[in-house]
């Protein structure tokens, strides 16, 4: 028997960026769930209530419940108000996984990308102005950053992905 070696043309493929933090969030056997809903203002509250109910079932400690609720309310409202601004509300997928030490929540939507395709800095707006000139918003990302232990954003295939992490081994930050 003779072996004939023939050169094979290599096909270059674009490498997919793998975020190491997702390996834990997507792996099993850690309990979790996925919810799908529309990114409309009217759908945020019901989705949030269903998420909290499922997290309660997974055993999320009561002292973490209000912190997670506040962060999810802010991020889901941002999706409805900003990602889908000027267009019909589109799909949102919320995936949660809980390990004994951490809660991972990944939010995916097909709305507009974050400016510069990166997380806002979370710098407080100036409040040293007359009362009538006080900003109406601009505090959400400060809150989100302060209440999560890690935060990751990337855009892939016209889809925003935001991963929120909560370190359940510590006491939640006061909100």
C-alpha cells in the first residue's frame, strides 16, 4: 500500500471571538432558564416579574432579589427605550444561569448598537445646576455598574449582547 500526499488548499475562515466569561454562563449542569419577549415598554414589567419568579425558584437569596430586579429593570428599559428607539419593538432574549457563587444574565436584542459599540462610561452627569436644568436621566449605567460584579457588552451579527454578573458570595451593594 502506498500513501500519496496531496496538498490541500486551506480555506481561511473568520475567527469567532469567544468570550471566556460565556463558557461558565452557557455550561451545564448549572440551573437556568431562557425567556423571549418583545422589547416594548409594555413588555418590560411582565418579563421582569417572570424573571424574578424563576430566579426565586432557582433559589436566589432574598437579599439579592431587589438588587437584581433594579439592574434588570434598568437594562430592560434601556433596551426598550434606546435600542429599539425609532423602530418597532423587536425580540429580546434573557438567559440566566446560576452557580453556587454567581448569577449570570445575558440579554440579547436586535436593536441599535450602543454608541461606539461599547458600554457607556457610567460617569455621573453634572448636578450642580439650577433645579430646572437638572438632567432627567444619565444615572442608569452608574447604577448598573455599581450593582453588578462584572459587565460585558459585544455586538455580533446585528445583535447586542450584554452579560451581567452578580457575585452571590458577597452582600449586595446598597441600591
